[in-house]
């Protein structure tokens, strides 16, 4: 099916042009934009909940929620009083830049410091699409196994920060924290790797400090 | 990006023709072919290990392993003395029928009762591609959360059997077994849903009985 390669190049080319346009707009508006990725159920929305609790009084945040169907995650975000826009991909496996361009029509960028885009739960396809973000964060649940970075390398190669989540149940899971960290740093030497428990809120200080620093860096 | 829709229809059309050709071949050879799907780290390979231990003396099995990169899973299967063919998709997010057509050149179908195809770890894209299988099985780890069936419905709609895995750590996870089972049966009334712990081998008897019955049904 050689046709898929040409088509993919064409789709990616169009996507990248819109992504670049978005990145310029976000820069002009001094908004830090983060693409938050990871498998289904790795803890992205729980991380967002804890992040909003900690930052929403100091930092003007908004969230874009990407889902195939349902607004379950957007409903969770909405409870915190943070503006949230739901994108339903109708079965599509990732967000792309044109979807973000449409979503931000509903967000006042002039008042914003931080826009977090929670991508579709998928360790493969979202990594291939630039959506105009400045940085990417990946959440890997330790219940997924420590072989995942090497099996899904692109996701980890392009991340600025990786959170190894659900450490509260580490002793029940056969997961080598040091080994996984080493694999991630082999793929991506400059990346930060943080063991955390989003449900308990453990280990999140370096994550929150990093986000604050990123927000400062675009002012 | 309306172009993607037309292209997708074209790709799926070509894929389906090859899948139908494969399904006819498998029927003629009396081989039961199962497409095994689920998120990264949900326990597909561990389920396969337990299945081989239980069945390999009675049933002639072979396995096709789909991965983006690495042969980590195929190496695990190889230890059990079951023939295994590795497909590396080089970053591709799912297996397709032409990949299976090429892989079975390395498998002697005349001697085979059961071929299990472990798809790429992904709760989205593999569901869209017919690979010539007779049935589909989905593994959902309870660590992924009980909202996943409704968020990723296609995967569950097209399955004949769903295994809710990692019940050994159920008490540490906020997962409603009855609610998730009800959601899956709402999407797909005829499906079997089995709570299991693949690592402990708990609850696997109905799964093994189902596989034996499926193998008998194609003889």
C-alpha cells in the first residue's frame, strides 16, 4: 500500500503549515501551549485535575480535550471552573492542527497564560502530528510495563517531560523505574523523567515548577 | 482535510479485499484466526503466554506479533516453542491484511489449528482494519479505568470476547466491574465479558473453553 506514504506526507505537510501558523499566534499572545499525551487510562485527566487545583489561582489556564466520542473528560475539567473546549474526533485516533485552529475560536487567548491540550488516549498516532504546541508531555502508567518506551519510541523521543504515573501501586506491578528512565533517556537525553502518583498528588512539585517556568518563558 | 476520508475509504477497500481472501484461505485450511487487541500494556502477551501453556499440547498454535519496533513480545512467545512471526510496522499504528498475507508465508497452515494475531497496542486504529480474522478479542486492563468502553466504542462493538484484566489489583483501582460490563454489553449485547488476572492465571477457564470451541467450530 505505497499510496499511504505519499498521502501521509501530503496530510502531514498541510498539518504542519497550520501548526506553524498556530505556534506563531501563541507566541504573539504569550501563551504556553502543551500537548499532553499517553495511552488510554494512563492518568492524563487526573494529572490535569491536580494541576488545575495547584495553579488555577495564579495562572490563567484553558484546556482542550480530545476524545473519540463522549465529553467525559471535559465534564471532569469543567468542575474546576477552567475554560474547556471539547473536540470529538468521531473515531479519529489523534488531534491535528486544523482541529486546534477551530477549537481556539472559543478561547480568549488575550487573557491566557497556559493552554493544555489533552490528546486522544493513544501511544502511537498523536506523536506524529504537530498541533502548534511549544512542548510535549507524556504520561506513562507504570501498569503498562517498563518495555513501553522502546516499543513506542517516537512518543518518548519528542517529549520534553515524561511522568511515570501510578507509583502508589508500584509494588504490585512488575515495573523497573530505573530501567524505564534509562530507556527514555537513551531515546531522548534531554528529557525530564518524574515518577508521580497523580491520584495521590505525590511527586508533582517538579512538574508544577516546570509548568510555571514554561509559562514565564513565553512572557 | 476532506481528502483523508476518500483516501481512507480507498485504503480500507483494498484492505478488505485482501482480508476476505485471507478469511477464505483460513476457512479452507480449517484454521481459527483470532485478532487480539487492546491498549499498550493491557496484558495481551501475558494472556498469550498463559494460553500457550494451557493449550499448546492439544492444539497446534502459531502467533503473529505486531509491534511498531522491537521483537520483545515475539521473544517472549518464542520461549514456549510456538511458531511466531514478528511484524514490525516501523511506527505504523495497526496491522493490516497485506501485512498478514506476507507474514503467513512463514507459517505452515496445513498443520495449524489456531493462529493468534497480537495487534499493535492501541485501543483505536486496529479496530478499523479487518485482517482476515474470524473473531476479535479485546483485553482491557482495569488500571485503564471503567470509562474506556464508552470512550473507545468501536473496539468493544466488534469484539466477540472482552477480558477485563488485572483483577488482582482491583482493590487499588477505582474500577466498577459491573458498570464496565454493562457498558460493554450496551455497545455489543452478544459479547462475552470475563474478569481475569492473566499474571496469576485467574478466571481463564472460560477463555480457554471458548478458544477450544472456536477451534472445533472450523474443523
